[in-house]
């Protein structure tokens, strides 16, 4: 028996869903795999996940041991082992089969530590590496429908892919993590950029929004954008893609405010305009518009400065300085 010396109550916040996540994550990290599932009683399914992994020894079951490739979701070498603890703690079957034999999750009594978790080894071998377990059919649906397959990728970028999943779904390394409202696309991030903690908790909102923006920018030439898309969370952190910015033309309202026009759509929302003008292309268009308006009105420099002074909240000292500049500007010539 492989005796881990781990308490039955270890990772108390983990349930069967977290254990299933660990198993899927392990197989996704290693590459191609096969899933077989059948309902053995109402609401309970038996699942076997397998691949071609052929271990040389039982060393792969050591805590902290991992041969995963760079960029894998899990690197701590304990997730798969702890999954067995969770299943056994919830009175659900969990076993590992390989060319070496098989291992079944069991609790054992240690004379010094009390009840501990381990894996009981027997000689029943398998041609493929297999993890078998029992779980609620509804819990399994999240993962059977949720992990990203090769055919789900729609557009690729340096830090992640846009995938053919429900809008707002967030994946890391192909594994479903969470959903965010206000996203037009589903994103699968590369683990090197959006990291999950040891407990596979959700990354920070800033991290998700920033790298979502990077994915959208990288894929923008292949994506269709509408003016209202500027309100989406894809653009909360980072810059607006040039392909989207080029659709907008700044216009001056009767009150002198800058607005944005795209086709028949006129954007007046100040937050949206602020996002748009953070793009250099749009910012340059705005500067040209302001210059054109001033030139068309043929206003003297002193008049323009006086109007600017009146639009600002200035203290007495600042107002005096501004007046001296206006006085000097009366000798400036308009170009």
C-alpha cells in the first residue's frame, strides 16, 4: 500500500466537483485522452478516463512528483492523488489502472497518526492508463461539455484562444474555470499567462480582463465588431483594436462635446468615448477635428484661450497667469 500519511480531513473545502476537475486537468495536461461514461443508477455515473501513458514505476504517485510539460495547469504533483481522497471521503469509487497494476483509494489506520489516506496496490494490469470513479451525473456534465477540444478553437493568439463555447466562459489550459458576464466571446487562456492557484481558484478579474483584451487585439483582424461592442468587458483593461477604432469617426455636437459616430450609430457615453480615445488612431482623429473646428471658425488664438479659461475651474493665481498668456497671444498670428 502507498501510505501518504494524509488526514481524511485534508483540503476540507474540496468536494467531488473539485476532484473531477483535478482528474480532467491531469489528462488535459498530458494530451489526448478518451472518456467513457455510463449511468449505473439514477443520477450516478461510472466514468473511465484513459490515455497511452505507461509509467515505469509507481513513482508517479509520489506527492510532489510531476513530469508535466511547461505551461501545464497543474505542477504540484498532488492533484490526482488528492482526488482519490475526496472520492473515498464521499463514499465514491476511485481507482487507477496501468501496466504496473491497479491502485484503489482507501483509508488506513496509522498507529501514530490515526486514520490516513493511501492507495492500495494490486496486480491487475491494464493496457492503457485509466482513472475510474463514480460521481453525480449532473456534476460530470460540467466537465464532459466543458473542456476545450482541438475543433473548438476559432481564433488563436499568443496568450489564448477564442473558442466555440458559451459567451463569457473562461477556460485555462482547456479546462473550464468560471464565467464572466459582459463578454462577447469564450476564451481559453494559456496557463503561463492566467495562473490558477493550487486550489484551482479563479484568477483575478483584472488578470482575466487584461489578457482577454490581449486575445481580442491579437485576433481582431478575423473578428466582427459592432459599435456597441466597445461596452463589452473585453475592453476594460488594455487598448481598443485598430480594426474597431477605424470604424469610429469623431464629431462635434452643438454643445461642443466630442461624440463618436459609426455608421448610423452615435456614441455619447463619456466612458465609451474615453476608451475609444485611448487608441492612438482615434486620438489623432479627435485632434484633427478640434483643429478643423477652430480653423473653420477662424477664431483668434486669444479667443480660443479665453474660451478654454472659461471652461476650466481655476483658482485666482491660475486665472491671473492665464490672463497674461491671453494678453501675449493677441500678437500671435493664426497659421
